[in-house]
């Protein structure tokens, strides 16, 4: 089964083609192409929805062509002969961006006469964990990436932490297609908190990766920033209080130029405050539901400090539980993860009924 997947939930325009073996559950990523308007958004300090959607309209067809042309075993002039299924992100996300991908997928499904599978973007981040690459990916449109499914390695029940610029959620996965939302952020997402703290420090958008880099040379104990709700009995998160604490600290020095050491220490301290609560809540959920696996997903999942901290805490407190983190290139928005989610949660829908839902969430 060859699946052509489309992802346009935010500012990236992604198209991937995977070859899925329905018997062995092994996957081969034949292409995974991403076009981003990040340069434009960095100039404005954040994503402007209508700008993102306009750029995606420009990128959509060229990205599809590149994915088809770079895929062995697929005739770009006659994809109907080799593509079996269309998968597309239907939500959550920016409505304008979602519409670009959804309407493109609907058109392809109609013209090619192929079934279409709607995919929850958040589920896609989780299912990035079911893909491992045997070759190091150096570009987003590598000619061919050998991958294999971790289906046999991931055991259920599993706890998944989806942490990105727009979402911070904990979910219980009892099996494919059986998911229960446990809790999420009440205000800012973790990635959003990183970006807003970065803005206070004069770090260009997106700030997460730069804060991680600066934190390596900073003192995480220099500032006693809060980890909001770390001791609450639920599985919710809140990062607005942390953002306010950092703001108050920076206002003390508003008439002075921040030193490099000052920025490094705030980066390290705020990063620690975020990671502490993410790890604490995840381990607590895993213990309560006796999880056999913990899955990490989303853009913030690329943070190496988060990965190492969660790995160590899992070993210390739940030594028999396995931790899975996606390859870093699959943490950010991409269509390969959408194809993976479609494969393991296959549920066709008539193209006429496929609709963009910006507020779609876990059932």
C-alpha cells in the first residue's frame, strides 16, 4: 500500500509518500518533502495565519510534484497507477492552512479515484514514534529513507506526551484507535512559552532551539522560576505564570543591556522549569495507568535536555517501561507522521465528507 500524505496544519507545507507492508507492518518512506515560510514569520515574531495560508497555496503543487518525482516506483505522470490512499491532516490547526491541504487532498482523491483517510494532527505527532530510519536523513526530501515500524517494540497501554508550540497534552493509548485524553495546558503551550520567553530576551522566533543552545552554558539554578501545577493532582499544565515570572525578572534590568551570561542563565532556568513539570506529569500518568511505553512527540520533543531528563526519570522510577522519542527531523510538522497515523488507524471517509476542523481534538 502506497500512501500519499499531506500536512498543512500550521506554516509548513508537507507531502510524503510511504510504502506500507500490510502484513509485516513495515514502512518505507519514499519521500518526505517540506516547504516552510519560517523566514517570513521570523521577521514578524510569529505566525500570521493568512500569510501562512497564502504561502501554502504557492507551495502546495510544487511540493506534491517534488514528492512524486523523487519517489522510486511512482510514476509522477500517472500517480493513479501507484498511489493507493490519500491521507490528510484535518485538524487541529489554522483554518486557512488546513483548508489548503484538505481541499488539495479532496481534489486528488476525486481525480485519482482513491480512498481518503482524515488524520488528527496531534495523533500524527504520536505516530512519528512508529517510524525509525536506518539511514541518516540529511534533507527533508531525501530520495529514499529506509524505515521500519516499531509496532512490535511499542507496547500498550502507553502514555503519550505531545508538546509543541500550540499543544501540550497527555493521552492514554490503550491500543491503536483507542485513545483517552488525560489533560493539557490551560493557557500557553510549552513551545509557546519558549517563544515568548525568547522574545523577552531578544531571541528571534522561533526561540526554542536557541534557548536550548544558550541553556547549555547557563546555570539552571540562577533563577528560581516556578514550574506551575507541578504538584497538582490532575494532568493539566500551565505556563503563563512562568512567562510572567521571567517578565518580572527582565523588567528589573530594562534599562540595561542583557549580558550573555544573564541570557544564558534565564534560558537554563526557564528551560528547567518547563522540563520539570513536563517530566513529572508524564511519569505520574505512566505510573497511574501502568504504562508499558512512554511516547514523546511534537516540536519540543526535539529538545535534547527534555529527552535525557525523561529518559533518566523513566529508568529511575519505571525501569520496565520503554521510552520512545522520534527522530528529530520527524518531531516538527511533516507528512510522514500523518501517513504513519493513517496506516495504523486506517479509517476511510468519502471525500465529500472530509472537512477541516481547526478545533479538532482527541476523542
